[in-house]
C-alpha cells in the first residue's frame, strides 16, 4: 500500500516553478507532493503576462541569458507535449515580439541588446519606423525604430502551471492545495519533510519553491535567502483594432492574449506583500501604453490586478541545493522571469536530484554565491 504521508520529494509552492519541478521530477518516476497554502498558480503565476522574451529580460550575455534562451527554446515542444498529455492549451503564441524606441535612450539600449543577442546566434533585426508600422499598424508613428525578435513568444503562465500540474498528477504527483507548510522538518543536518496544516509529511528531498514566501520557511534553519516581493501591477483591455504580438518600451509591455484581451504591465514596486492595485500606477502604465499604441485611448477597460515577483538583488534565480542541509533545495528569486525560466528550472532541479543528464548548467545559480548565508 502506498504511504501518502511519505514522498520522494516534497515541493513547497504550487506556482509555475513548483509545478514545473513536479512535472520534470515525476517524468523521472519520482513520487512528489506539492503543497500550496492557496490554490495552484494563485499568486505570481496568475498575475504574469506570460511573455517569453529573452531579449527583454536578459540584460547582458552570460549564464542567465543562455538559460533564458535555452528555457524559451523548450516551449514549442513543451506546449505540444503538455497538450497531448493533458488537453490543456497553454496559449503558446508565436508572432515574435517588438521592442520599440521612443527616445534616444531607448534606442541606444535596444541597439546594445541587439548586438549581443545576435552575437549569441539569436534571430533579431532592427526595424525602421515604417517597417515597424507595417508589422504592427497600431504602433505610434513617431517612434525612432525598434527590434523584432521572431522567436520571443508568449504563453498563459497560469495555464502552463496548471498543465504542468495536471501532467505531473498523471505521473503520480499529489497536490495539496490550501495546505500551508508551517515549517520544514530537519534532524541531524538533513531535511526529512514538512509540517503542514494536515500534519507531518515526510520526504527524502524538500524543494522550497514558494516564490516571495520562501525566505520565511528557511529562516528557522538559519538560512537567509535574499528574496523579497516586487509588486507588479497590470491591467487588461480590449482594443478596437488588432495587435498581433507583444510590444514593449523600457519595462512596459502590451501582450495580446488568445481571449482577445491585451495585458498591459507592469510596475516594479518594493511594497512588501501588498497586492493592491492603485489608480495612480494604472494611470501611469496607461500613459506609457498610449505612447506605444496611441489607439489605447479608445480601449475598453477589462480589469486590473497585481502579483508579487520573487526579487533578488542580483536579479538571478537561486536554484540548487542548500549547503549545510542535506536533501534541501531551493528554486526561487526568478524575479521577472518565472514563466520564461520554468521549463529550465524544472529540468535542472530534476537533474540535480536524480542525476539525469541535461545540457543546462545549474552551477551559476547555485544558492552558494547568491547572498545565501547563515543568519
Ligand atoms: N515578466 C515581466 C514582468 O515580470 O513584469
């Protein structure tokens, strides 16, 4: 008889990262349990606009850019596989992305990125204003130009998390929603499970993938994780004209979704765990959105929301084993890149725990060297 109180791996956090980890581990035949104090994908994952835009999110060449590109490249096959396995459409939309320059500062930043991005073998091209408007007639006519990245796409982050979860369930993972984890259980230098609202659940390995909530679980083990919430406010509209692909300027973006809405985001606010959308922030976002797409002024307003990204001062995710505690792993600090990096994070974590081979290098993201330290 299966003992449901014991798993090979207990995963704390049922967002896109926790669900991806469960998916890749269960593919390796490990029995996982995923615990979330709310519902699956109920926090940052449901707030995400779902851009898969390595060009926008990686600031310079290096291990993080490589990881963004590698993770993004997994989405095409993954979308098909998750659909075949679960019937869930993750909304993988493949029209590329456009980054636009409204001023000289944005122009030089885009050109800087273009140079190293193309240097990494990625498809990207500079478009003059007229070419931009041929591609997206809704764009403003006073732009200085822009970059089209034909392999930067988008998904529904929420549906991707649910599809990972549903597929993992079919491989034997158990999901415990509305089940807070009160503490990690540890003895003699190793973790042995988690204490939940429904009692002790033991496991050979514990992965903390609880986004902004991860540090409080690790503190009692005297491990300080430099992760904090970064609020992102968004709103959505219906446009009276087509917009085919995501468009961004600076850190503001407009992302068309398969349901006909366009998501505009996002603020970056260090406001603790406050998730309240504010009129002021949405008004500011709307001004920026209009500077990219003037017809935005005629958009029908749909709704507004906010999510908490797990920020990290060095902007790199923290993925790997926690030194000093055998069996304990973390996967958090993805900041703006949770959706983008979910496949790579799941694959790397499964490789770290089971030893199966992957061409992804987790070493640059190991907790050691990311400010993780004893209190
Ligand atoms: N991935 C974009 C954001 O976090 O706003």
